[in-house]
C-alpha cells in the first residue's frame, strides 16, 4: 500500500494546522499611537489621567478642575458619613431604603476617590486627604456639633463609619 491509500484525499502528506494570523501592518502615518505611562510611585505634574481616559489631559486648567473635583468628592464622602439626613420619625422601611441609597452613594464616591488616587499623582493625593480632613472637621468633629442639652434630634449619623 502506498501512502495515498492510507489517507485518501491527502496524497500521503499530513497538512499542518494553520498558524496564527499575521499581525496587522503598523503604519505610523495612518494610526495614532497613544501610549499611557503608568507610574508605580507618586509623581508631580499635571500630565496625568485621572478617572477617565484623556482627562484632564495636558492643560493646566483641566488639571486644576480635576483637583477641585477630587477635593469636593472627598468632602462629600465625609458629609455623608457624619451627617444625619433622615429624620428619626421616618417610617422604618422608607428610612432603611434612604439609608441604603445614601450608603450606595457614599461608597460610590469613596471608590471614585480611590480610583483617582490610583493615578499616583501627588497633587490628587494631597487634595483627597485635605478634602477628607475638611469634611471631617465640618461634619464629624465636635466643633460644629449641636451643644444644646435638650435632645431634639438623635445626634448619631445615619450610617455607621466606613471600615477598610
């Protein structure tokens, strides 16, 4: 028997499986190459990507806007952590639903600050810490608490503190 009798239709040769397709040609003139630099350590500078691709870009005004945004979000996290926004006379079901919504917003904002910090930009780190400090000073410290002896409202915040 010859090899063509053993494997009909092949002609005695075993075909190799097809290899991976070749990579597409790189034409620098037609493709915009975008390279994102990830910093494993803190760095100073306005050329960073914070939260969204391409934001704030290389413009100083947009970097300042991102600093203000992270600062305000940090203050809001502390406000939601230490404020009583729900009246104590609220129905249990409605109060529980409101607490759940507030908790979801607080956690979402806290994660947004965390993701901004993952840019490793020192300016973002400083404004996030400053925002949390100001928020705690305004809403969590004893400076602005109601000091009246008559308990008009429950002074406990709506939500328990966040633990890491």
